[in-house]
């Protein structure tokens, strides 16, 4: 049984790697095909998609990972998938409007493709969470493998695509990946329960949603200020450096998908030690990958990012520093989630958002230097990590480290009408 559990976690990690590669490929395709300025506009529009995806993960993905058992996770996923499908047109319209504002209307076709792709990506991502927490990680792996096959076509054929064409290919591959996931997951979407489950309020998920809104909007606002005060190429450099940290993003996502369910089903007395171990391992891996990037030959960087590489490379060391603290903070946030410390989760995200906007925009406005902005983002990550750990360790002084009382989890309503 232990071997089977580790096999499932290994499959989840491999799946997350494939998922991140598909996102990396679309950014690389665009960066190689357009000017640094056009890449900056693309980054602003694409950031709206990633913000929306982050909100979906925070609210719905968290609920799936905290389900009491695998069956409950699968049934909750089936309901959420149905509910999100119904809401897809609303999501698409909202994303189109937000991306048009973010790009100042400079890339309407790109914004339209992003708007259509966003609901597909969000539903496929919820299925990935459900496959991992529900004991069927192979479904997610097959889905993301199909996505990668589609995205690999331009590289195999040596094609150069513009931003809209690359995004169209990415969105089409995502649709194929969603279809594969629906078949491999082997759970019929539960339409009657879907909308009710989407509307149902869950305290930890709600707190993480609030936190994701704050931090995502803070990041988007900072990128917008950088693009306006400096230039779009500077925003592209910051985003490109984050994209280069792809394996680290895989690791951080794996903490949510593969490690959080493990911790959630353990005795609460081992939380702090577990989180320290996870955080230390994550930092070591961040530093190792950062060294690989910083020592990479120039030709390799230009092959990946084209003319945007010089800007990406200029902020890379500071971005690695930022990710060190992001990894430290992610381990503490995982502990807060499994203890259902809803208020503390919001507090930690408020610190992250305020520091990102405050220090980041101040650096852009006063120093007008992209490296200063990158340094400010690293500082805000440090402040957020320190806050998260302080809040987690504070629970030692609370009687019995008791979790907050919440409404019944999704598994408790699995037998109600509409779930079958």
C-alpha cells in the first residue's frame, strides 16, 4: 500500500511537470516570435488568465485537496466540473474585459483567444486536482500528455507563430486535454449538484480565494505599473524570469496537489516538523535550479526567449531569491490550510499583497529600474513568508492546536439528493 501511495505521488509530480511545460511552451513560442514590447503586451493579457486560474485553484482546488477521502474528492470534483462548465460564458466575458483593460486595448485578438481558453483551462485544472486527490492521477497525466503533444507541433515542424496563433494552438490543445481528462477520470459530471456546490461557501476555500484575489491583483497591478512607468518590455522581463523558474512552479504546485492531501490526513501533532522538512527541501531545489539558470550559456537563453533574453537574464538572480522565500512561505501556508486557519490565511495574503503593491510600485515610480522592482518582489516574498510562519507557529500556544470549527466538508453532503 505504501508503494502504491508513493507511485500515485510520483505520477502527480510527473503530471504537474507536464502541465507546467505546456504553459512554458506557449510563453516561449510568443517570446521567440514577437518583439520585446509586443511580448510585454502579451504578458499582461496572459496574466489575467493565470490570475483566474489561480482563483479557481484557491477556492475549488483547495476544497478538493482537503476532502476526507478519495471517494469524496472524486464526487466533489464531478460536481464542480459541471458547475464551472455552466459558468464558462460568464468567465470568458469577464476575462476578455479584464485583459483588454490590462493591455490598454492594444491586443484585442490575443485577449479574445485568452478569454475563450480560460474556462477550458480552469475546468481541466479542477479535474487534475480531483484526479490527484481522488486516487486517479493517471487521468491527469494522460490529459496533460495530450496537451504537450499538441504544443510540440511547432517545435517539431520548426514553425514560428505569433502571439494569437500560439495561444490558439495552446487553447485547442487544452480542449483536447480536457476531453481526455473527462474520459480518463471516469466520473460523470453531476449537473444537479454542480451549481449548488459552486455556490456553497467553505471557510478555508473562501479565505484562500480572498488571499488569491489580493495577491493576484497585486501582481497584476505591479506588472501594469511597470509597463506604464518603464515599458512593456520591462514587464515582459519580470514575467519571463518567472517563466524560467518553471520547475520551481512545478514543485510549488506539487505541494498543493500531492503533498497537502498527505498532510491533511495525518495527525496534527506532526504538522510543524512536516512543514519545516518540506520547506527546507523546497529551498534546496530552488537554489539548485537557480544555479542552472544563472550558469546557462547565452545561446540557450536566446533559443528560449529570443531577443527578450537580455531583459530576463538581468533580473534572474533576484527572481531566484524571490522564489526561495516563496518556497519557504508555501510550506507554512500548507500547514495553515490543513489546520483550517482561515483568518490566518487571509492575514498572510494581505501582507503579501500590500508589500507587493507598496514596495513594487514604489520601486517602479521612484527608481524607475526593473532590477529595483525585482528586488522589491523578493522583499515582499520574504515578508509574506515570515508572516506565514509566525502565524503557523503561533498555533503551538493555542490549546491542543485545535482547528477552527467549519461547516461540514463536501463528503458530508455526498448522500444528499442531486449527487447521483
